[in-house]
């Protein structure tokens, strides 16, 4: 193995698809953040991908002993082997707390950061206050994708440890390859997994009542039960399909599509609904839709109101009746759609500007690398 010349190693979860074809939210965020960083020449991304993004330095992490140790432990040991005796000074681990702790224990000379993309209360290594306390005592710095995640991490933890926790919101690169349509289509988009906690069924039940009153509108559903799954294979998806049979001519199910197609669809659509009933740690599709000048409607769970601010429409509750009321009022007013869409786009560009947020992250990196 040739010695690494980079100072910063960014370590992905072992199964993260760090590739253009079907990258998820974590991979897209890491890619955009590396490309925008002033430290880019000094950054190498570690992961299990074999066909990674071509515009960043990447190190494939083999898990030769996964059959004996299990995937996660084999991945951790392989990362530690690659990092040992190398020039790397700072390690940033994304979304794997136990991995970050193992690296810090094995290589205490390194500064180790953890970048949390989920509610820590549901993550291995941070489910209890004792675990969260231990994490913050051991790790040099923690980046949280939202204030919601930061507050959850600090629950039950000694107040003096809060200084180690910082909000680094997700952000979007300027996508010059996607042009926002000058004349938006009458499309309402749902983009996400077809699982109960994402609220797709309540939305479908509402659309079955709303769409007949707006024959010029179409609903476009992007996603499936899980990444890489063929659409329609789960009972839940079948319930969503069944709920929309009476308005089938106004509905399109595209299944899981590449991120580029998601963005192209949002560039043409007018409205996006994110009716999650789970506590979203961030909700990248909300920001993507806002940036593409959609009138965005979100639930009030987790960090979604934090991302929406006073620009998007925040639902007081997620139910078919509440959605019927809000969607009817919105679709019945083209002026309000334009007003909300413009406010959403302005907020996305101002509050979640990639260069500004990466500048904040780079400032933290500089402190860890050079003490300045």
C-alpha cells in the first residue's frame, strides 16, 4: 500500500454507494463537501465502493475478513490498518459512532471527528445518555446535520461537553447542468422511500380526493421500498397504489431513479410534499426541492421545520384530512404556489449555501490540524 499523502481521511459507512449512479444523501453530501473544500487536495475518502466518483481522491477499503469478523468489524480493522503509520492527521467518520471510537482508541495520535446524519438516539454507541457522554469525552469534535440532531446528542450529557458539538447543515452544490424550467409543470412530487414513516400512504389517500378537482395536475412518485429494490414489491407500496387507483390517469410511479433524474424532475415540478411521520434528522429532498423553486410542504417532525424555516408550508399534523385541506388551498392558488416557491428557493440559496457551510467546516478542520 502506497503511503497516503493526504492530511484528512473522510470515512464513509461501509455500504455507502459513493458513486454518481445511485448515491444516497450521505454520499452526495460528502462528495459536494470535498469538492468545495479548500482542503480538497489533502482529503482522501475511504469506503467500500469500487466505482467511486472520479473527481475526488478515493481509497477502497477491502473487508477480506468479513466472513470471520463480520462486515462492520472487518471494515473498522481495515480502516485502522490503512490509517496506521500514514500521514493522515484528521479522520472524519460519517454516521458510524462505534467505528469512530475504535479508530480513536487504536490511533490516539489522530484527531477524530464524527459527522452525524441521523438521530443519535437510534444509533449504536449513542442510544443512552451514558453512551453519548462517553462519545463526547473520547471524540475530538462532533458535526451534526441539524440543530435537532445536536440537541438530541446533548440530552443527558454534561453541559460542558456541548462545546464539542457543532451544526454543519447539509448543503447543495450549484447544479449548472440542471436548468429550472421557465414554465413549471403542474406536477406534485413525492421523492423518498415507500415506508410507513415517510407518510406516502397518507399523501396518496389525500391525492385521491384532491386530484379530481384539479385535472391539470399530476402526482409523480419517485422511490421504492428501499434503494435498489424494484418498485411495487412490498405490501405498503401496494397499499399506496391501491389508494390511487381512482386517479391513476393523473399519477406516475417511476420507482427508484438516479439522483440526476430526481433533480431534473424537481426542476420541472411546482410542488413537493415531504409528509414524514418520523423525526427526520435533516431531509435532503426538502432542500433539493426548495433549491429547484418548488412550493414545499413538510411535516413538523424532527429537523424538517428547521430546514423549512418560514418559507415552506409546515403541516401541523400528517393525516389524509389535513393534507386534503392544505393541498386544496395550495393548488387552488397559483399565486400562493409562486410565492412559496420563490421564498423556498431564496432560503435554500441563502441559508444552505455550500461555500458558506464548507467554509465553516474548513475552519474547524484548520483548528484540529493546526490549532488555528
